[in-house]
């Protein structure tokens, strides 16, 4: 399945919304049906745009925010335009970095969110579960980018006016008591072109990944992700927070092998074959477009290590992993 992402204004936007909702509620068959509807609607919208001389000039390209995460901090502008925001994330640190973006809800401070996030990474089941549940309820998490010097990323999502906290989550894991952050102020709300518009920077969503609850626990549902460098629309259709790491693994690796290591029924370590990249934590109901650049072809496993908000166990341990082969 290939889905053009919101290419020609509100009709195509509605088509993609239908696609995401149908896929999250009805499974793969519904997703394929909705994909056909979305493609037809996008084609109709394209014809209309051509006939009328192009897209509505009031709908603008996403605001681009260049962020560089280094061993000494986060480099980013102090402000940007609200609306659809594309964070273009790079690093020069050979160890790589994971940038996370979030906004505390009204009445909650960033310090409180960070304090609960520190509990969530404590590796103690009860405080971990309490901490991640608190973060879920206290803040909107917009996603993020896990990057290396050779694989920069862009993540795009709609964000209204106000302050956004950018957190170096890699540094936070190493030292939660001293978080490395930078505050970005988004000003004004404006009509915006959706990702994939002719004037936008997000291009096309070549594939769709749903993060969803099942009777067996949280799972990834993957549609059309089979080429390195594809842009991925990630939708969190779950009631919990989720991330999507893209971890290179040895050729031939299977999900059964990975689960056996997690279950300790097979010897470790996990068959990792390089540094991960991917998408940071996303709140329930939110969609983010992820674009990776220079991602080598190979075998990868999608992983979510966000802890369960009841048991404190990482979602990956509970089965939230999916092996994909990218050509």
C-alpha cells in the first residue's frame, strides 16, 4: 500500500484521516479499502488543484525547525511558526542522540513532567509504571527523532501556539537529575499545507505504521514499509504512550527469536547490528510523519521500549516488536 499524504488540501486530508481511522479500527482489510478511497480522493483533489491553478495560497508549507543535538547541548531557534511543524534533527555525536518534544498540560510544569519521567526510567516496576502513567496524563508528547551523524531525520506533526520543550532523551537516560533541554516558542496558529503538499517539505508518506492495542498486548501494525528511506506515517491508536525505534539487526532475524530473548527462553544478547534510529514517544491519538535520510538497506526491528503503565515492563518485552526488511 502506498498512501499520498495529504497532497491537495482538505479533501485529501479527510481521505487520509479515514485511512488512519479505518486501519486502526478495522485492521488490514479496512486499511486497504480506505487506501483505495484515499487514493481516489487525492486524485480528484489533484485534478481540481490543476484546474484551479494550484493549491489554496492560504495553506502554507510546514514550519521548519532545525535542531542539532550535540554532546554539549541542543541547538535550536528560540521561536517558530505554530501549525504543522517539521523538526529537522541532526547530530555530530558518533554515539547518536534521541530528541524528544513535549508540552506540559495546563497547570503542569516542565519540571514536574521531567520528575515523573525520571521515575519512568528508574527500572523499578512500581515507580516506572507510576511515572509513565503520570507523564501520559501530564503532557502532550509530539514524537522525536533518534539520529546518528549519518542518518538525520525529520518528524512532522501539528502543534498549536505555545512553548514546546525539546529534551535530549539520550542524556536524560544517562543522568535524569540533570536534564538537557531547550524551550521553543511556537507563535500564532495559521492554516497550513499538509505534509506532501507541493510547497511543503514532508513529501509523501510511503508507508503506515499503527501502534495499537490487541488482546495480546500493544503491537505494531505495518503497511507498505519495505524500502529504506521511505517516509512513514505513524499513528498511535493506543491508549498508552508509544515510540518506534528502527533497530538494525542481523539478516534472518525473526520476531520469534527476539521474543525468546526477551522471555529468557533463548540466550542473549539481542542480534543488534548497529545504532538505532527512529521516532520518539507519541501521545495517544497523535500522528507523526517520520522521514529518515541515508538509512542503509537491511533488516530492522521496530521496537517500543516505553514501559507499560501497569506492570512497568517495556512494551517490547510484551511483544511490541516487528521485523521488517528494507531494500
